[in-house]
C-alpha cells in the first residue's frame, strides 16, 4: 500500500511540474517588399562576432552573431526560430520577424532580457535592424535586409522573464 501511495504522489507532482512549463513560441518570418513601410526609425545592429570563409559553390560565406542583454536567473526561452532563404541568382530582399505576435497586448507578457541572432549568408551585403522594442521591453521586431545574397540562414533565440503582472 505504501508503494502505491508513493507512485500516486510522484505522479501528481509530475503533473503539476509539467503543467507549469511554458513552451517557447515559434517565430514566423515574413518577406516584405518595401522596408520603408515598416517604420521610420530602424536601429541597425552591430555584430559581436563575424566569420568569413570561401566556398567553391557559394563564394564567400559570412556568419554574423548579434546579441544584446544579459540572461538572469529564472528567465526562460520565450521564442525561437530559424529560416533559410535560397535565391537562384544573387538577389535582395527584406525579412521580418517579431515577438510576440503583433496582435498581442503590448502592455502584457514577459520582459525580454536577452536575444541572440545568428545570420549566415553567401553574398555581399546584409544588415540586421530592430524596428521596435528590445531588451527590457515586452516586444521586439527584427528586420533583415539582404542585397546581392545567394542564400541566408537566420536563427533567433529570445529569452525573458515573467513579471508579477504578466500572463
């Protein structure tokens, strides 16, 4: 009888723990025709790390890492996403992603304390900007502008913490 009670007790604890875990949001990426329609004040980011190497198939491959903020005890992964775009010939384009969903209330939700972006591309020029939000806020929008690029791979991790007033 004691064994059955212990198993039942452990099952109850497992259910409580599992129900309190929040699953990170999956980021969506949208191709935008006109970056000027996104807003007037874009903040261009500077990479904290760069790597360039040459490949016969793609030419120069460049990797840039961008990060801001600092992870704190008790934070969690709020959102993550990755996307790869291939072009048949070097083209350009703009890709946008944001956290949280734009239709959510901007005054609710967790506070972003850290993000990390890894952008890899074969080609000449790319820029990463923040359209709005950032660390210390409840939302963020990333804008990736690419010119003369054969492919681009984007990976994003956004961390944050819940406040007393968040959902």
